[in-house]
C-alpha cells in the first residue's frame, strides 16, 4: 500500500512528466511567398533542436492580399497550395484546397494572417478586409490564437513596383509597417504580432548589411530565411533562440549568431530597430 506522502506526491510527479513531453505545437499560416520564406524551412529544425514537436501548415497563394482570402471564403474557392511539415524530412503539398479545408485539417494552436507586401504598411487598405477574415477564422477555429505576421521592408534598391507606395524608401516602408502592425496588435482578435519586419531591419544594422533578400523583396534563401524562422521560433515557443544549438549547414557561425540576435531583439522590442554590433 502507498503511504499518504506517496499518494500526495503523485499528481505533482505526473504534472512534471507531462511538462517534459508537451503536445505538438500546431501552427497554420494563411499567406503567400512571404509566409513561405518564414515558416517552410528551418522553423521545424529549430523546434526539434529544443526538443519540441511542431506541425506547420502554410495555405499559400503567391502574391495574395487579404482581400483574396475574403473572396475565397465568399465564393468557396479552392486555389490554395497547402504545404504541411510534420517531419524533418517530409513536406506534403496538396493543391486546390479551400481555406476551410486547411483550417479543419488540425486543431491549430496558432493561425497567422498577413498582408501582401506592397500594402503591408497601409493600415486603411488592410482594415477594409481584415475584420472579415478574422471573424471567419474565429468561427472556424474558435480555440486557435490568431497572430499577425509582420513582414519586412524591401531592400533599398528593390525594383518591385509596390515600392512606389513608400517613395522607394526602405525607411519609409519599415516605419509604415511598424505603425500599421502596432495598430493591428491592438485589435481584440489578434493575440500577438510576429515581428519579422523588425528582425530583418535589426539584421540590416549588422555586418550583413542590406543583403537579406534574393531579389529585393523575398528573403535570401539561407541566412535571410533563417532570420524569419528564428523570429517565429522565439515568439511562438517563448524560448531564447540564442541558446538554440541549431544552425543550417549553409550559413556561417557569424550569420547564425546575427540571425538569432536580430530575432531575439525583435521579439523584445517589436516596433523599434535594435542595432546588432557583429
């Protein structure tokens, strides 16, 4: 027979066992190529290196603004490429998926939304359709926390046509994104902001300079994308990414260190640039 002391300690021991084996974190992005840049590489590996299981979904339409998603809901369209990562080495891609099908696929912990990059700093444009998208997600996934992906300003010499919205100024674009996402962070349905825009801007103050895109707007394929993944990891898991041992083989120790510090500082101060002295 167990002693009274042993019986009293059982619940505490059981709780500790559960804490050591948390359930998978399930994250769905509703986005475009900028969510592809952020979550489809390196995020799974960072979580695995911390002993955390994560399931990542990305409902992808290239160049999709928020109003596309609202139109797709109204007309029950199925234009999404649904990318799902459940293993370090396996990514499945299902074409012609509806928004409802992607949301119903898992009991998501987090669902992210974002605006197409040319309009990422235009609050009035975003708010024409964002409330409708948030209401739909809340209806379909009442237990999920909705988060907003703060995307990044273009490279200073970007030739993207949408750069004209900000007088072709990286500083103006970044400041517009910051003011816009600051306001969005105050919406009742937004749980928090994932500050990739600030992480990228932080990294631009380092020895990497303004070299973080491959074409002036999409992130560079290795250390550029790693910055975004580190930001998602730090914010979603609440763990200090600087202490995570994972580094892609394709980047240097210095690039990895800059990426992790840029993400860490962005999560701490999401609406202000923090300099990286590396």
